[in-house]
């Protein structure tokens, strides 16, 4: 059975995993135990490339508690956005490698790569500017 816990374990291994529906061929990220398109439970893990492009973003200055703990807030914004991977799936994630104080310099379509942001024992998915 596909689970969020398994997804987190794969992130710790620095692997970006989605699910592939054997019935309709759709790829999903985050992974799903049942295909949202055709409702088939016949899904399996699929390792994704981790390469994509920025399709939308925002610079955030009002941070939730977890980000405040990391020092983000009104004087130190951070970026979150939507990334479209080469496989066609889109995911919301934190975006690194750009100046959050100058959102006008960030370009839609910028190439990104998966980054596995470690915080304590947890690993969070983020994307950074591809070099």
C-alpha cells in the first residue's frame, strides 16, 4: 500500500517518488494509493527525475510557526511555488536559490532541480535553481 510515511522515507534517501497508475498511465505527486483520475487502486511507485520548471511563485513575508523558527518573516521572506516536473506532474514546494526580496528578478519557466532540505530528522522537498 502506498503511504505518506513511505514517501518521507524515500525523501530521506534523496529520492523523489510519485505513483504511476497501471490502468490509465497517469503519474501523481504527491503519491496516491488510488488514482484520482480513473479511481484504480492498481498503482505503483515511480522514481521521478526531480527536474522541472517554475510555473508560479510567491514571496512570503508572513510566515507560519515552522518557518518563523527558521528565522523567516517580514524582514526575511521566503519563496514557495508550483513546479512542473519533466514527467508533467505539478507540485507546490519551497523554492531556493533566488532572492526572495527581489521577486521581479524571478522568471517563470526557470529550470529547477529537486533539493532535499534536512531539518533535524525530517527531510522536506524543495526545489532550487538549476545550475
